[in-house]
C-alpha cells in the first residue's frame, strides 16, 4: 500500500496505488468505475490461456508466437496479428479460425513454453500474446 500522488488512484479493495487511466487494479483485478466506455477496443490481455472457452474471440498481438530466425538474425513470425475465433482447446495451445481483416484461415496457436523446434535448428515454438475481445461478427 503506497501513498497516492497526482495522477494516481487507490484501489478500494486492496489499497494498491494504480495509474489514473487503469481500468483494473494491478494486484486484485478490481474493476474501477469509468465515466464512459473506452475508445480502445483492443481487448484485455489474457493472463492464463486455459481460462478461455471454445467460442471466445481473441486478438493475437503481432510479433508473438512461433518464429524462424534467418541467417542475418531477422525473425519471421508464422502467425498473423488479428482477431481469431476459438474452435478447440488442446494441451499446448488453441485451434482457431481467423475472422478479422488481417487474419485468415485455420491456425494452431502454440501456448506452451518457448522451445527449439524438432524440425529445424532455426525455428522456435514460442507462446502467443493474446487479448480477449468482444467481437461482433458481421
């Protein structure tokens, strides 16, 4: 519990000092009351992907997930950023279908620990960064 400075607010549940624009407490996830809905529809970061359910919509953050390292050191990521619809849950990831403008087709989102691939020395399986979104299909 800290002292409140200008541009900060204190959580009424746990007493933790948070930023003035925070929607949720960083310690206890208490939802602060806001005056109006956020214009940013990017979604809320997912801390544990196992809490996601089949049928949820998620946003995959760019430059995350499995990648290949070229000889000059550049990384090539295999999964496009965008909105995906969860179809199945597996032990190490999610089977999804792309529904946004950037994301297309059927994908497997690896969510396990980062490890080197058994196929190539320069390929690595890394977890994707996800945000849960309220997507309304058109």
